[in-house]
C-alpha cells in the first residue's frame, strides 16, 4: 500500500489541474469539439526518497506533442547572483529564508491546448473520461516557462521589482 498511498497523494494534487470535457473521445476525433487540441498520454514516475518514503509523480508525455506556439524557455537565477545575495546577507547580518513549493507547476495555467483520457489513477468516477489540461503538468514543453511567468507575477504582485542585472532576482 506504500505505492498506492503515494499515487493517491499525488492525484489529490493533480486532479484539480483538469476539467471535464463533457464530450466523448469520438466527438474530439470527429472535430465536433475542442478543435486544435492535441491528445497527450500521461504516466506515473516512481521514486524512493532518501528517507525511504515513496514518491509518485504524474507526468505528461510532452515529448509526443507538437511544439507549443508559446515561449518555452524558463530562466533561472544565476550562481553569481545567489553568491552575491549570500554575501550581502552576511555583511548585513540578515536572515535568509528558503521555501520548497510542492507541485509547483500545478499552480501555473497550461499554455498548450491538450487533453487526455483519464486512467485508473483518477479513480472510478473519472476513469475513461476526456479531461482538458488546465494547469501546467510536469512533462509538458511549456510548463517551466508557465511556472516561471506565474511565479514572477506573484512576486511582483507582492511589491518586488526584478533587477536589471538578473531578472530572476527581486528587490523591495
């Protein structure tokens, strides 16, 4: 049951990333609904963590879809910027905090027009139904950029401004 528990935990976070299509797979194939949407297959990736807990990650097979029309590049803060931030904190006796955002990509909207057919991991009430992907899933080509854009907007909404030297460093 360790793996079943890991799958159930992951699916509690993932299911809100979908909306019911309220149509059949045949409707989509006949171009009666969701014209321009691509079907994507999803799967689970399993891992045993250092503390021996089980981790299941629901992953989209983004490698099988056409490239999205949106930007897929997601920048990251440079090593030098991190070093400078630590130096400034040390010189000014400042505390440094960090955070890990669980299932981070699922907070960002999906920029691709895709759907999937729910498998057993979705439970008996959703299994076999067509679901529209509404949030960025791990494995999609645009998810990294979608998350970076969402995080940047959230940080800026808190009154922080991006620096000119490194757009992934924010000051207030």
